[in-house]
C-alpha cells in the first residue's frame, strides 16, 4: 500500500475498494451520467499502461462485477464497476493513449461514463485513504 494523503484525493467523488473512482458525492442515484476511472493507487501499482479494454457504449455494468481490463507493462488487472447502469460514453483519448490514465487519473484519464441505476458500496476520500494507508 501507500501513504495516501487525503488532500491528494479529489473530494468530489467516491471510491471503491477495488481502486476505481466515480463522480458521485453521495450514495444517491444521480440524474445524469457519471464518470468512472482508476485511482492514483491503482495507476501507480500498475505502472505504464499500454492497453485499455473498456465496456462498449450501451453495455450494462453491475456494481462489484468486472467490466473491462487495464493492461500495463507489469500485469493485466480487472476494472470493477463501482455502480450499476448503462455505459453512455467511452474516453476514446484514453483508449488511443493509455498513458493519459497514469498521467492524470482523476482528470483527462477518466475511462467511461455510466447512466446509473444503482450505487455499489463506496468510500469517501478519507475512508479510501485510510483503507490504503501503508502499515506502520
């Protein structure tokens, strides 16, 4: 794990224990699609990303279930949906150049947008940071 200052985590989103973020500030189902990406913890652990396998627009994803993969020079890791819903958009810039995900995981490196029908178990920035603190 890593020492993860809460100040480095955007507070305008929630986090999954699987290291994905979603642009939600509460567990309520939003009226507009939300964006999903991977956290800095995941990006740093994976290293240089070389390929993204994202769900297609129109695909249904289920909170807690794998919905794609991120491949790095080190390994392949499942993307786990933090919410249930329908994919409305894919970040084609990230698919074309996966390094943008490592460089800016909370901004230009978002992965896909979802029209949410249900929210999975999510953590606040403080809860996520605490869960990912390096052991003393």
